[in-house]
């Protein structure tokens, strides 16, 4: 990730950072879209945004998972073990809309499962000393491995 990309996403990240995966439908789209393009372009030729907005999902989402904690890394293990109903793209490049749709499926499946949410909250408290903003995406990523 380039310093330029980090600088460009700073304000956008501040707009989304307090949202959890459970609130994914409420996350403003434009800051997320900016972050998508800035993190995605890192693996593009000359670091340029591509015309279609399709980026290597693992590289982009892994960075986003470590920055925000709410996204999964979507590596081959996560893609393999996710429910077929999520419609996970088979290509290694995803669009922003592909990613948002899949993230919504994860949110919808997690939200009614209070026992999993409670377990993740306890794990967050144990690991990070807080359950105020639980890194649900990171925990789900670990679960799917």
C-alpha cells in the first residue's frame, strides 16, 4: 500500500471506522468506494485506478480487513467455505458492487446469531480490552479458515 493511498483514504476511513459489520447497510457508500479504488489501485499497473473498478480481491480486502476489521480477506479458503447463496465471484478481480453484495450476505447471516456475536464480543474484550467495536470481519475470516 502506498503512502499516497493511505493519505487519500484518511478522511474516508474516519467516516466508516465506527461502523461494524452488523451496520454494514448504513456505511456511507462514497467513502467505501474511495477506499476501494485507493487500496485496489496498489496492485494495478503504475498504481492507477482501472477504468472498470475491478481489483484483486485478496490484496484489497486483506488490507481493508487489517485497517477496519469489518471486512474479510476473501482468500481462497474463505471463498471456498462461504455459503453458495452468497454468489461469491469466481474471478480473482471483484467490483465494488460484488464486494458490497457479498459483505451484506455475511452481515445478514451474522446479525441474527446472537451466540456468535456474544462469543466475538467476549473474544474482542479478551484480546483487545474492549467490545466497543468488535472486528467481526477479522473473526469471521479466522472462522472460515
